[in-house]
C-alpha cells in the first residue's frame, strides 16, 4: 500500500491536579504545553503526542522546529509501512528532540495499525493481560497535601514516592502511615551522592520500599558501581539511560532501567530498549512524563513486556483531552481498536 504522507501539528495544554514537584524542580503549575502530531495518508490519520521535558533541553518550540526538519523525510516517503527506514532517515535529519521523534514514531505506528485494521499490541504479537499493574506517583509536597494525595490514590496498590529533599524521612513516614501495606517505590531524581544514597537506601528499606530509582546524578558511574555492590535495595536508572546504546554500559552499575518513550524517541526505540535490557540481564520498567492518554497509549500497548510500570501521567491530570488505552485503577487496559485506539474526549 503506497501513498503520499502529510504531517500536521497543533499545540495544546494539559493541567495537573496538583503542582508536580520533584527534587530538582516544581513544574506545570500553569499547565504543560504539548504538541499533537497528525500524519495523514490516503484519508487515514495517525496521531502522536510530543511531551517535551526541559531537563533534556526541550520545549514546544524545539519540538515544532524538529518537526519542520522531519517534514521533508515524511512527505518524501511512499507510505508509512517502511517504519524502519523512515525512522532511520528521521534520526539522521534530527538526532535530538526525543519527544518530537516519539510523536512522529507513534503517529506512524498508529497509521500503520489503522491501515492494517489491527491494534498495536496485535501487530507486535503481545498479550495485554500479562501487563503488570501501574504505580501512582506522589510528588513532593507539604504534609497535609501528601495525606490528601495518598487518599486520592486509594485505587492504586503501588505508590511511587518522589524524594530528594531534607524532608525525605518525614515524607516517607507520612505516606507509609496513609498507605498501609501498599507497595512503595522511591524516585530520587538524581538528588543524592553515593555515600548519602547508601544511608538513605537503608532508611527506605526500613519503610519496606521495593526499589529506588535514579538515586545519583546520571553520569556518576563510580557512584553507581559503589551502590551496586552495597545497596540492600535494587537500583533502577532513568536519567542515566536515554536509549538502547546506553544499556550495555549499565551492566554492573544497576539492576534495571526505566524507559520513557518521550525520552528515547518512541515505541520502536522503546521496544529495542526492552530487548537490549533483557539480553543484558537487566529488569525493565516503563515510565512516562506528565502526558495525556494519547502520550500514554503506545506505552500501554507495550506494557506486557515490562517488569514494572509507571504509566500514570494521564491519571495525574485535571482533565484529559483524549480517551483510549491507559489505566483503569492500576490495571493497564488496551482495546481492540486499530492502531493506538485513541479518540478525542
């Protein structure tokens, strides 16, 4: 099936229920700007969402600039089915802007799925029932707000707790008191140094935490090597692992990786990361940015390949402009609709 593709985009804003605070920043109080990408071919339209993160030097403006660079590649391709070569050419044209490439990759996959009449999970030969439950994220906040957030997360048996301040033990105690025997996971967002992290991890273990994510700065290889030999909890890295080429070098430094499609460049690279991590003996988690159901959907289709999931980005929103695959409580649900299975709300 051959046809000329056209790409279009528009910006939109999502608003979290609560200001989303992590160790290095408080963000999105006034909403987060996202870019909705449409790729059309023969009257069928594929959708994707760019979720830029300032940590990686991205914004809606950089996304749009990258999309302009990608336009000639997409519009010169004869149909979307040659995904491998199209994405290779896109990466050559734009070797940055992971979120822009993720939006285009997602839209191309959505378009191929719609033209084939298959949901993405069937195209990939996966079994959605095997997906692990998702955690729900509790950002850093004042004690009364933390208690309210835990109450709002009543439907989630796993909570991911953001730490990385001088109040870490207090925050964790408040959440454990409200959460009862729920599973707790901790994300420090690179806030600690190695010796400090070792002490913090011992404290986390006393609170029954399952694992710790990104305790050290991304480039602190010596620190991760030190922790790997001494930590009583598994260590999962996020900011230290952007794409598949980073994974082999993490052997002996961490127990697992956290993949984010907006970080790595989309579902095709995400799938490559999953298989690379498995071949290196590392566990696999998939997370997300603050994003709508459109942004979460491709990760939901891949979720049966994961050990751990943190796909609550849309659940953290005050209002979601899209409906489709995502969370029902902690359960990750995808349907039989072709492509992503996403529609406007």
